[in-house]
C-alpha cells in the first residue's frame, strides 16, 4: 500500500530547475529558486523509491548533495494524470512503498525553506469594483434627472406616435360608405307639383299619373348586400298574380350600392350592365326573354350619366297563367355625383298594361337636385 506524501518543497516535476511546493495533495503555484553548490549530507527530503535488497547486505543510508529529489525524474512527455513506472500520478512526488529505508521519522521538507506565502483573498477587490460601478451608475442617473428637470416651464408633450388610438374591429358587412336611408318619419319623399325629389341621391323625376309613393319597408330589405332606395313610386300591374304577390311598375332612386363596381364616368357603362344582370335575376324570376334597346351616355342637367334601356318579354308564361301583362319596358340610369362618390341610380320598370310611354316620360323628366 502507499502512504500520502507530506507537504514540503520538492524538485519541480515540470522540468524547471527550481523547487515547487507540494501541499500534501497536489502541486501548487508556489516555487523557489534552487540553491547552487553542494549541500551538507543529509537524509533525502523527498520520498524515495523502494530500496533494493542485495544478498548479504543491509540497506545503507547514502548522503546526497543538494536537496532531495524524487527517485523517478519528472516526465513532461507523459500523459497528464497517468502514472509512470515507480511513481504516482504525473507530477506528484513518488509515495514510499512497503520496502523503504528504515530511517526514523517522516521525510522532511527541503532545507532552509518555509511554507509558501499565503495567497491574498481576491474578494475585497471584487466587492470594491462592484461598489465603484454602482457609484458611477448613480452619478449618471442623477445627471440625467437634473438635465431633464432643469426646464420647469416646458412639459413634455406626447408625440403623435405615442398617442394610442383604439381601432375598431373589422366587420363582415361589405359596404364601407354610409348607405342612404329613407327620409325622417320612415317615408319616402312626397310629390310636389307632380315631381319627387330625392335629396340623398340628388335627382328628381316626374311621377306618372295615378302612381303612389311606395313604403320603404316594402322596397328595402335592410341588407347591406342589396340596393337600398331613398325615394320611389309604384303602381300595381297585377295583384296577387300568383295568389299572394303583386306585380308592379316602379320608379326608384337612390345612391348606388358600393358592391357594384364603379370607376368613374369612363366606366359607367360597364357598371350599368352589371346592375342590369343582377336585377334581371333578383326582380324578374319568371321565365322571360330580354333585349337591350339602348345603351349609351346621356346628360342629366350638367351631370354625366348613362342609360341602359331594356325590354322583357313574358308573353309565353303570361298566356299560360293568364297574367295581365305580357311585356315590360325598363331603364337603368346612372348619374355621376362627383369624384369619390357613388353615382345616383334611377331604376324604372313598367309593365305594358300600365302604359308603354311611361319610361320615356320619366327619363325625359330627370333633373339634378
């Protein structure tokens, strides 16, 4: 078995001509210059390798010159931590074995050297540095505070980007422009001197003879996806034509629903065609044939406008069901109301039993309002 090597000065195991302090467990950073010249013979100060037993001889204590050395020289090329033959782990003093010289007492440290000086404690320096940094930080904060508070007459105003403006959540309703509503009181405008004026759409028209003002609730669905009207008159062509509904003639005005495409005066004709296609399926579900009889630009006063006149033929289904009308004449008119605004729309549809000249009279009476 091996025993622990006592602390002391031993030859530097790293190959330097000096002494290095062994603290009993490991080599330290403390070194000492090796004295030159021969020293007085004395027992070896370092652990020695096991003595060899010779026949008929007793172990002899041999004096050495200089401080004691480890019997196994330092081996800088050995892998760190791996023992060499006859010594402990690399760099450590060789521990004595069972067969060792029988001198009394434990090995002594190197001659004339005391233990290495104690290393200073670094904690005071660390705490001192932290305290200095804290003082500097406090000085900087105080300086900023006094600079900002120096001008007491002016208070900081929030920048525009600092002002929070709550955003309204998006809705599923298609229109973004406000849709016109019927006049106050829940009624459409009443005729004056035979003329109805729609202040919302900005247009007026002549009321056909014996026609009456329509009720908004009978005309508008309230759905933002449908065209909403702000003025209108009507006449019954065939009441209860299918046992429950009336087939009517109408003149309606309003502001065009923004769901219809409108790029301005130059695209007014395309918009009129889109409206006609939609109305043909929405208002004329009975089987019929259709024909466009006019599709052109026009003027309403000084306003640019477009008219699409059409003719619907219900003759076949009318004869089969004994309806009171067979054909229907109508017109879709768009009137420009200025840049950035939806146009006004005038929708006229008159069954032939209510008069074949009504559409022409209404179109010729249109005026800006």
